[in-house]
């Protein structure tokens, strides 16, 4: 069946009702939504706070004064200049604890385009964060979510966004803080984040370098050579603290190295490779290997267990390599995980060599994680939220390498994405899977991906697109002799007809699917077919037939020990009796 089971797999025997922790909303197997009665909790999302935030008193005061409902503020500047750190400091100043800011009592939302440049994904995440169902499209849902609300939106890395105006269009009276390298991303006036003045740069260097950075004159020359770039100053300070080199020695090295990329007018994403290379020379091979693994993933927290699985070592053996990377400021702690500390460092890490099989090991780890945690309800979902940004990054890498292991990861993650309502993200990952299946000329996986895309279209109420996908997958399944896949497509067409209240077509498709399910002895799917036929009969005002189908479905669910489904059918029977009596 298209909805209760995972696309491209045998029917997963589990509850057809799963709660999604978004404003007391639960997603039901047929794509409808019910309210669970849980209280709505406004989001309070903030990026990690900089460990040593130095001065910036004027910029901080200006932002705190300007950030009000209905206003948009934009921070502009090159990579590594400290835009995200300044934005984070603003949010943590406004909301240092768990209380929402007085000016923004309806929530604080944070999104970085560095991981997900698609505007639709930002809008989907925004809608879900504020407890709104993503229908009929992400922009409409996000606009409803923010209507009449005074919330604060932080949009980081807007230069990577594919359609920033579409996100800004839904803001209503919310306040917005944007960080971008491009002045063109600012809808109104912008505030340039300048390099640190000499005194502030030396102060930051001393905070990171400690006693190794006591010579003010040499430190000033060092900071001048680095252009006052906070990221460069931080890396230099961590290097000095960890190696014991003097500032004079470090200054001599920098003077002998090509640092044209650090000139204020010519910064790029890889503007500090010479400093990163210097730091990596001081750490062990194991630490370099850990950073290379992090470079294969997104700019998001990574569990130590994931790094260990990728390197095929025990997690405890990574304590020292991780400590080295933390010491040099290349990683930072983020809750129980580890985060690459800057997008420039991530860009550099992606160029590091790594064993060819590491992406496959990561796929094995995340496949197991998504499969196990998706069955644990809200506790499991909370565990999976930090891993979600890595999914598309890893899938794209596997697809580029034409690794069939991507399909295992796809199926393992689909339940989580479906139950949490990340339909646009599901669409992207299944589109990635379809491109891979076509490249591999794998007909079965092509059909699985096409069918899954049909189910996403169905949930987004894009009925014609859903029908086209099901009709496209159906003959492929028939040609390769996959009767379950063919039956799932037919059944999906029946559910689509139910959505459109075309009861005659619904009965025809559902009965045709039922015949195949019975022929292949798929008791789980046979039970669901009877339940849906009962729903159609009830809608057609045929209570006798509806009762027959419901009673049959209840017996079948009871036989395979699925008590939640039995309870669901009994509830439908009780409702049918009540309607008949009235």
C-alpha cells in the first residue's frame, strides 16, 4: 500500500498513525492531519554562540536598537568576517535563557542556507517550526504560520539562497536578520561588518593565544597581515596556544607565505587555506582523518559515533583526535556532537583526501540510525533532527559516486521525513535516488523512486502529478514482475480517487489492488484494502457494505497483532453505528 508501507519495500507492519511533534499535530496514514491536544510551543532557535566574542559594541548596539517587528536588518561582509557570530550574539543577548525576547514573543527561527540553499526547504522548516501543516505549498503554509505573529527570523548565508525574496515575502510583521556576502540580498539598508580594528583584533588574538600572544607590537603586525579577519585571528591564536610558537615566529612564517587572499577586497570561501594548513601540520593523522570525514557532511552537529563508524574505529579512540581539533578551533562542541566551526573550514575539509569507502560507511551508520530511531516516537525524532542536514549531502555524494547503497539510506530515512512532514525534503532525496537509478539502469529502483515521488505529490495535494507518477511506475513494476509494487501503485490510485471523492474509480482501483494483495498473500495490505473500501462505502452511504469491510479489516489486523489498527477500525465502526442510528 502506498502510504502505510515504505516505497519500494515490503509492507512495514507498524502503526499507521504516528505523531509529529509540530504544534500538537499528528500525521495520519492517509495524509490527513489531526490535533493531538499537545500545547503549542513557540520555537527558540539560535546558532551556537561564539566562545570569545570580542567587542563589536557599536554594531551590536545598532542591531539591538533596529531589530523590531516588521523590520529587516542585513549584515554584509566577506567570509570569515564574523557575520554569523555577530548575529548569534544578538540572539543570545535578546534571549540568554529559555524565555523569548520581549519584542518577539511568538518565537525565534534560525535557518542557514549553507546546508539547504533551497528557499522551499527554508519555508517548509519555518512552517513546521510554527506548527503549521505544509499545504498547499511551502510559501502559503509559511505565510499562514507567521500571520499576525511577532517573531524573529535569522536567515544565515543568504548568498547561497536560490530565492531569498520568496522567503522574505512571507515575513508579515516579523523581524528579520539576514547575513550575506552580497549587498544585493539586503531588501533595504544594510550594515557592513568590518574587519576588527587593531586593538580589538589584538584582544581577540590574546584571548585565543593566551601567554603566547603577549607582545602587543608583534601581535598588532600579525593582525594587520591577517587583515583583521576574525576567523584568521582565531585560528592563529589557537595555533599559538597549542604549539608554543612565539608571535614573532608565527609572524615570520606568515610573511613568507602567500596571503593575498586575505586582502580585504579579495576574500573567497577558501580565503584562509594557508592558516588551516599550518594548523593541520600540528595535529595527528587521526585528527586530519576526522576532519576529512566531517568535510563529507553538512555544516551541522556530528555524533562521535558517526565519525567512528566512518573510520571503522571504536568511538573512544577518537577522544584525543577530537580534542586536538577542538584545541585548534577547527571543530567546536555542539551539545553531544561536534560541529565544523566555520563554513570556510568546511570548504577546506572537503578538499582533504579520505579512503574511498568512507561515504559507504557513513551511509551504513545513518541508515541504521534513521531506521532504529524512527520507531521511537518523539524521543527518536529529537535524536534524528541534528542528523537531517547530513542526509541530502551524503545522498548527493553517494549518487555522484553511483553507489547503490544510497537506496538503503533513502528507505531508512523516509519514515522520519514523512512522519515529521518534511515533504519537500523527501521530494529532493527521492529525485536524487531517481537520477541514480536511471544512471545505474536499475528498473526496480526507478519504479520505487517514481512511486515514492507520487506519494509526496499526493501529500502535497498535487493530484495530477501524483497520478502521473503512479501511472509511470505501474508498468515498470509489471514488466519486471514485481506484483507488490504494481499493487501498491494501483492502491495509490485508489487513495488518490478517494481524495478527489471519485468513489467509483476508488472502488475499482482498491479492488484491483486487493486482488493482487490476496494473490501474493500480503495480509497486512489486504487488511488496509478492506479498511479503505469501508471508508469508500461509508462515504457512499452504504453502511451494510462499510460494516462488512470494517469487520473484515479488524479481524485481519487482529490476526497479525496490530492492535492500534484494530482500535482505529473499531472507532470507525462505532462512528458508523452512530451515524446509522441518527
